[in-house]
C-alpha cells in the first residue's frame, strides 16, 4: 500500500486534518451527505448510485467465499431480485 500525495484532495478540505481516507474524498462525501440531512437538501449521490458502486464488492466477496463461483449480479430494482443467494 502506498500513501497518496494529496493532489486529489478537494480544495475545500485540504487544510482539514480530519479529511482522510481515499485522499479526503471519503470525508468530503460524508460531510456533504450529513449537510444534506441537516438542511433537508439533496444528497451527493442517490441510494441507487450508492448501490451501483457497493453491490459489486459484496457479490465479489460472496464469489470468493464460494471459490470463485460466477454469480449473476442483481439489483433491488431488477424484477428477479431477491434477498437470498
């Protein structure tokens, strides 16, 4: 693992010592999300966008647990989606 040099840090967070994780992007995303919750504004990403980014990793982990079995990815908005493997 290598520490990134900070060139991708959002300018609004570059002097904030709490802005760590993925070059400050994790902190920035959560900061924007919590501000949206506090103000009743729009979240930086939708639940659907979040699932599109998250579910592939969950499926990859399950595939690895099964020795590399190929799994068909399903999303909650798919007609054949179910909560069990």
